C-alpha cells in the first residue's frame, strides 16, 4: 500500500515537472510573428484545410518571395503552395517535399536551384527555421541529420527548450501571447512585401576556383528527381530572377545540362527579363535580392501560363476551394493595404 | 565525452539501467566496460597509455606481494634457526629488491607522464638556456597529445603500488579488477585520487538497486551541474577575456579577474567533483570527498586541508613522508641537530621536504614555471606562517581575538584574498605576466572604469551577473548549511512535496539558467587540463 502510494506521488511529481517543461518550451521557442518571420513559414503548411495542391514550390527565399499562389489562383485557378524558408538547403527542400507527399501528390513541383551552391548547411539559424516547423516524421528526422552543423545536437531539435533556454533574457509579451498559437505570416507560403528599392550597383560575383556543385547537392537533386518520377510528378527547375547572390554562368550550364539530361524543364528567369517584364527599379524591395509584390505578380503571371500549359487544372468553381481562396484573397488584400500604409505607398 | 555533454548523460542513463539489471557479482565487469568505453571516447589511442600503466603497476604489485609472502614464508621456516642478524640482513635484502622493483615501475610510469606532459616544457627551458649562450637554434618541440586524466590516474596507480609495497593493502590479483580501479570513469578525468583501500571496498561488490542511493547520486550530480553550468561557465567569458591579454587588461580588470576566477574555479572544480561522486554514488560506489568548503578556511594551512583533499593527502603520504623519512634527510637532520641544535635540526628537514612537495604539487598542475612559482609561494607563505605561529598566538591571546566572530570572518576573508592572489598564477601563461598583472592592481588606477560604464564585460550583461550572483548566493547558503550537516540529508527528511519542489526547482534552474548549448563556449572542466 505504502509502495503504491509512493509510486503514485512520484508519478504525479514527474507529471507536474513534464507539464512545466512543456509550458516553458512553448514559452521559450521563438514565435517568429514580428521581425524575423521566416521561421514561421514551414509550420503554416499544416494549417491548410485543403492540402490537395496541384503545384508545390520548394526552395529558399527565391520562391517564397518571388511567386504568389494567390495571384496564381486568381489569374489561373491554380491551387498551389510554397514550402520554403530562408536559405533553405536542397536537402531540406527534398525532405519538405517528402513530408508534403504524406498529405498529397501535386502534379507539378517547382524547385528553385539556387541552393545547389551549398553542399552542406552553413548556419544553424537557417536549419532551425526550416526544420523546426515540420511535424515529426521520418522525413524530419532525416532532415535533421542531413542538416545539422557540427555544433548542433539532435536532442535539441527533439527538446527545443535545450536550445532556446537562454532566451529567458529576451522574452517579450509576444512570447506569452503566441505561446500556443501564432498568427499566419504567409499567404500559402508566400511572404509579401509591397515596398520597392531599386537594384543599383549589384556586385558581380567573384571568380571561383571551382564552379562545380558539390556531390551532396547533386545527390539531393537526384533524389528529388527520382522521388517526383516515382510519384508521377513533373519536376520543373527554375532559377528565380534574383540579382544577388550572383548566379554564375558556369552554374547555369550545369543546371541546364542536368535538366536536359533528365528531360526536365529548366527556366532561368534571369535570362528572360524581357518576357517576364521584371523591372529592377520597381519590382524588388531590397535592391535586387527578392521580388516585391509587383515582381511576384509578374513572375506568377508568366509561370502560371507555363503551368497551365503543362496540364495543371483550373480549379475555380470548386466551392470548397473558392471559399478558401476567397478568404485567403481577402486577407491578402488586407495585408497589401496595411503594408501600403506602413511604407507610405499610394 | 564531457560530463556536461548530452552524450555523457545518455551514456550514464543507459549504464545505470543496465547496471542494475546485471547480476551483482558481474556489475564490476559492466563498470570496467563502461570505464574503458568512456576513456576511449576521448580517443582510442589513449587506451594504450592507461593500459600500459595498468599492466605495469598491476604486474609490479603482484611481484611485490609475492616477495612479501615469500619473505614471510622464509622467515617462518627459519623460526628458531639462524641468527637475528641473518634474518635482519635477509629482510633488508628483500626490502631492497622490493624498493628497486617499485622504483623501476614508478620511474617508468612517471616517465610516461613526464614525456607527454613535460617534454616541451623541458625543451623550452633547454632552448632558453641555449639562447643565453648565443645558440639561436634549439631543440624542436615534440607533438604528443596528452591523455586526459593522466596526472590523476598515474598518481592513483602509484599510490596503490606504494601501499602494496608497504603492506597496507593486498595486491589485486585480478588484472581486470585492477584495471577498473585505475580507469573508473567518474574519477579518471579529474579525480578524486582514490586509495585502493578505500575505493575497492565498494567498487567490486554487487549493488542491488536502492532507489535512495540512486536518488542521492542523481541529486549530487544535479548540484554539480548547477555549480558548473549556472555559475562557472556563465562567469568564464569574463575571466577568459581578461586573461587573454595581460598587457591590455590591468588594474581593475586584473582585480575583477582574480576574484571572479577564484569563484569560477571553485564552482567548476567542486561541480565536477560533485558530478564524479554523484555518478559513482548512483552506481553504489563510494568515492571520498575532495572538498570541505575550503573558502571558509581561516589560514592557508587549513585551506589545503579542505581543498583538493585527495591530492594533498597523496602528496603528503607518497612524497612528503618518504622524502622526510629518507636516509638522506635523516642524515641531514642529524647533521643539523649536531651543528645548529635540536630546534633547527627538527624544522629544517621538514621545510626542505615541504619545499619538494610544493614543487611537485606545482609542476603536477601544469608544465609551466607559473605553477612552480605558485607551489613555492605556497611553501614560502606556509613556512612563514609556521614560524610566526607563536607570535600569532601571543597576539590572539593578548587581544582575545580568536573567539570573536568578526576576527574569524577577517581571517576567512584574508585567506580568501590570499588564495585569489595565488590563483592568478593559474590564469596567466608566464611568471612575468602574472607579476605584472598583480602589480597593476596596485599601480594602475583605472577603477573608474567600473563606475563610468566603460569596463569591458566580455559579453556578460547585467542579467548574467544577477544569475551568477544568485547562484553564488545559493552555493554559499548551502555551504553554510553544510558546516552543520549535509544539506542533502536535511532535505531528505522533508515531506515529499517539499523535496520534489527543491530538486525539480534546481533541475529547472540548471535547464534554464545553465550556460550550455549553442551560443555558449561550453568549457571543459578546468582541472581536466591538469
């Protein structure tokens, strides 16, 4: 009897400690609702009521800031989503795609090949932003092991409190407010900016000793291609029209050769400025690195036509999707209005 | 695999589970495997070093005991036969054989230590001497990785050998059991330096699972983590930053580094020892205490009875006694007594032996002149204190100070400051820098930096100091409590809810306020490098 009582109170104590740990973890993890919001993107995907997307974009900032799914829907009726995060490495894009396939099979996957330049993760911060938002699955586990830098530990992904414990010094009211739920910051993965900063004096790339992409990067591109092939998905590779980081001609040749070899579509938006109508004076908000809303609309308009030509259906008329996109468009327009006021744009 | 790494915690958790599911008579095998695995995690090649020490000392120990047994048998057989003189001569011959065997083994093992730890120090000194004679080209430095804990396990193994030679412990016949004694993982890296007679009592016996023992062990580990992560590692950047440039950071900086380092060193070393003892305790093994609240000492002599107890007692038993009772020292004492009277004849040999001990203690800490000077400064202060003892006693008796609390506190503060000053030798790489920095505390008047906000805190903010200050406060409170009784024993008598609050609270404090993970320079324990 005494033993049972002892065990029960011990179990209760452990339970209380676990609850406290859970609450602390919720409190300490960054919320990414203001300032640096890129860490919130990946998790937002799971909130989508209808994940039956026909087009899935995967990649880094060159997709989540350069293409607008809302514009694609409103103009072409394309049901799409962007699974991207800041400096998302190719293996992270691969595992996010693998993870997305647990929920749906898109007809087309659009992958931005900018990340081929990295053969291993460069920064723990970017790893965190891409991985933490993923739901637990073997894809996430493999993603962690593929991404971890030397200073990182797997257990710190399992228990983020171990990583973020030192935030006790930086906690704000937002950490309390968004402890259990955060506000959405993207529009189907698209991160909107309406302001403009013309691209001037963009630095040329410095000559490199070796322009070859690394083995690891190639390995994951190949894995992505095979995964798409096995699932009957068309893989379209693109290079978004960002002027910086510099995209070398030697890199472009390798990407183009790979696409040719495997019969993939490859679009280098840097070379078709006249067709897309991108104006680097008005269509970028940070001097050529990323597109603003105007640039994203132009790129979506151009790519949407291609996607439609590749057989992506126009799903307007589906009551469920119409309702969802109407709601999203309303929020999208509200954000445009709010940002215009914020940046003093007429 | 540092004690504060996730890998170690995982290793420990798995070990504890497996250990208590192992038949008691085989638990020591599990400990041996864990110890060797733990040691190999720092580099499998290091196993060669510790393996050599284990084999040579074990073999020599067996031979010493064989000789002792043989001598006993021979003397038994000769009972009634042979003269007393013959027996005495026989005993002396056997003792000489044992001494030679023992000396050979000790020299061999100290030789390994000397080569890996002191070779470059020796070469640097030779090169320095050569340059004095105009030789620009000196000897080349050697690149040998120093196995972790070699200073600790070598002393522990030598202590065992001497004890066997003295007949105070029996030689361990089982090589693997002896290997466990030398390599026992909780203490192999930074002590305590255990005696075979003490450690073997609980090391080899089976330990059925006892929740209380395991809980006590885990509590001790947690307390060690608190000291190491919340206090020592939080303060570390400040000390590291200041001592990184002896020329630039002087005066107020030196004073701050001196005080903060003394706190950091205590939290770091005692934290590490708490973890060592706690890990052993969780496995049912009793390891001797290594600290008795040394900063409460009222004299340097007392301080060294309370600080790093196992090392001090080792040098006392295996260096001081053999040196002071050696034939040479006896002759020296005799000569002094004859020439200068009994007083000097008694004291001077003790001081000479102490001088040897403090040299050994200094150089044991590191292959730098700084440590040698540090050791001899200790010797000088202790010798002067000893000589002045009658004066102190008269002074105390005249003013009735000794029982006054205020005076007691003054003596504690004085000893603490003295230790702070001596610890500066531990911080800097050479004697000139140390003395320059020490002098700057009095000569460089830049104390205004502390008030006008321009003092460089090396990344530490107010909140860091608040955490460290509260941590030190808690450590001090616990130390004061422990003067009466172990806090852990006091807490153990509290109701379950209160106990749960205390230990979970401490766990959460370590988890949140510990300086670990990315963004912190997770430091190795300071004593690991000795």
